[in-house]
């Protein structure tokens, strides 16, 4: 890992205003080298911090510092030059030169966000602002480079539906998401245009399907599905048109989400699993072979995000 890329950025003005908010101290570029960023939760104080490691699990180092907690979302920008995550009602954007926070005012509270390919926008889901019902979620788009925005408009004006987990296609023409809009007692994967038009259903029951993520070349989509029988999670890969579904993980019996992330060449996935008793980071080939454990930590390692590295 390139030590020359350490950036000593002391955000005194940020700390002066907020007291306990994060400060950027160390930066490891995901544009110069393939890195897997992930969250590590301390076993004693339950504080999560961002770490990076090489794709083989070596050279684990902290990325910035955290005085408070980090939420589950952690996503590299498509060029690997920025790393975004959620904390409280804000999206934080960490880079080599700065740490900025993008505020949202309730009732719009961002969750499950994704970068646009050009890095200029976020798509995210938020609980419906007019209904006190956990089923009511909508997908929103907001500029990434505007630090504060109090309200954004939902892409699709659905009422009391569950539209979540947006992910932008690499060419910028589609957003994949999970929804129960078919009203057949299940959640499936859909596509739509970035303006919310031309909604297309890709998958069908029996099991709920969540968190679609496009492959780097836009030809495939990975998603998670939860078994109705034992509530365990497994990872699946399909073609971008919904055909050719292949189960990648088998019998891991993890009781939490895996949060899969593609390798830059599209041949592997990084994911988290607790099937060995503690949440750790693993990699696996998309055909289900080559399962490899990367971390071994007494706390919790989760939410991996694979950077593009050079040439991607």
C-alpha cells in the first residue's frame, strides 16, 4: 500500500462545530490500487471504523479515523477517488484532500445509497415522508456535490410501497432496486430509468430478493436472497435482463446481509458472513468456487466495498 498517499488533513473547523464528528487523517487511494474497504466494529466499545486491505486480506490499515459510529453503508465512487458512508442523517464523503458531509433534514433520511457513474449524484432510499409505516420507502436522487439539501423528490411517486436498495448501472442509463410493488407478498429486483420511468421487473418469487449491484461491465447483477424456511441469506448472480440466475453461496446460514461487492474484473465478489460464528470478510468466484476468508477479528467486520484500482 502506498505510504506516499497518506494525507494529513486536520479538519479543525469541522470538529469545532460538531465536537465528535469524524476527521480525516489517513487516506489510501482506491484509484491507484485495488483495495477492499470495510467496517470493523470494536468488541469493547461497539464503535465502527473504516479499514482497507488488499484483495488477499493482507496489509489491513485504518482509513481515516472515527470518533463516532459508522452506519452499514460504505461505497467507493466509480473512480476510486472518494469513499462515502452514512452516519446519522448525513452522507460523508472521504477523499485524499477532505472530508465533507452532506446533510439531509428529516423526514428524508438517506439509506442504501449508490453513486452515479460520474460521481455527481447519489441515489438512495428513504422512508416515505407522509406515512408512518415502515413499508413505505421511496427512492430519491440528490446531487453529491451539494453539501446541504433539505428535501429531494422521489423518482417514482409510489404510495405505501417498499422501494429500496438502488444501484446505478455503469453506463448511467438504469437504476436497479428491490421492491414489493407487485403486491404478491414478495420483494424482487426491478430496473428503471434514472428519472423513474420504464419500471421493469427482473425477478419473481418465491424468496425475497435484496441489494442488487451491477457488475463493472454492466452485464450482470448480484443480489441477495433470504430463505423463507430458515431465514438465512445467500448470494446470487444473474444477467442484467434477469435471465441465467446462478446461486453463488450455499449453506452458509448467515443470519445477516452479505453486502456483496464486485472485483474490478467482475470475476469475484467480496462479502461479509457470520456463518463461522463471527462476521468476517470473504471473497468467492462468481461461479461459487474459491471461497476464501480474508479477516479474522474478534469484533465484527462487515460492509465490504471493492475499489476499481488502476486501469478500471
